[in-house]
């Protein structure tokens, strides 16, 4: 299998809900932040929908109509709750093995995430993923999803064409990011968004577990 030509040189992963089992924690932290500042607490569904966006965009979608001057306060409370509990997060089972198998096939691996640079760097330091990824982009250093800029920047960094780049994520924001960049995409159903919503964005595959994703990548990437 190692002699089989690669279809994709660069494989880009979303973070929350794709590699890390973090959807429930993010939802609870958004809701706790809203309660802290005395605004209406969004439903689980509404809070989960915004996962993958940059924090400011996410809070605007989760709590529409809040005076613009109050979003920084809401963001501060979200970060307070999230950083206090991020040690609870774990990789989905089989994730490390999947990533190491891709590295062994000499794929470049990258992350495109709605997290902040501080948040991603802290997560990489405290996880077993330190040194696994060749490149990363966060929403506070480039445009938020589904703007294609973060994926375009990664493609330029590695000199890959869109058709040789694969984006993998658990939300429609991830799939639309890839579509906007002209790149193929794969969805995972075990994160924030229901997979029925993926159809409009034409994923090559929808994986229902990390094992399914790893198997598809071994055969098709």
C-alpha cells in the first residue's frame, strides 16, 4: 500500500469535533458565558451550530442582537470557562493512530480551526499531538470559516493545488470552506453538525467514526 500514489499531498483537519471530543464542552461554555452576563442562554443546537467559526463570529450567531460593545465581555467569559475545563478534552479514539499512519505515507498534515492561536497552541502543548502537524491556521490570524483564506494560505505554504488538498471537518462551515477554496472535502458525523446538512456541500465521504475515517483515508487518500 505504501507504493500506491497519493491522491492528496496535504490533508487539513478541523480541530474541535473532528480530532477532539469537545462539542459538549464548547456548548456548555457558551451557555455559561451567556448566563454570566445575563443574556438569553442559547439552546444546545444553536450553540453547537456555531462551532468552527471564529469566536467573535460564533458568539454573534449564538447570541444575535447583543450590543456590539458587549461581545468582548461575552468572549472573555467564554474563554474563562473554556480554559478552566480544557484539560477534560480527549482525542476521539483512534485519532493518533490515524494521524501517524498518514505521516508514514508522507502526507503533509495541517489544522484549520476556529480556535484562537493561544487556544490551539495550548491544546497542542497539552495533547499528544505536539509535532504531528506541519502547519496550522487559526481564526484570529486569518479570516474565519467559511472564508477560504485559511485553507488558501495553507495551500500556498506547502505549494499544493486545491485538487491535491483534502479538508476534513465536522461542520458545514468546514465543508463550505473547502468548497470555497476549490478543494475536496470529507465530513465526519460525530461532531457538532448533523450529517444530513453535509449533502449540499458534496463531500467525498462522510465518516461515522474515526475508524471509518482512517479506513477511507488508507484506501483513498
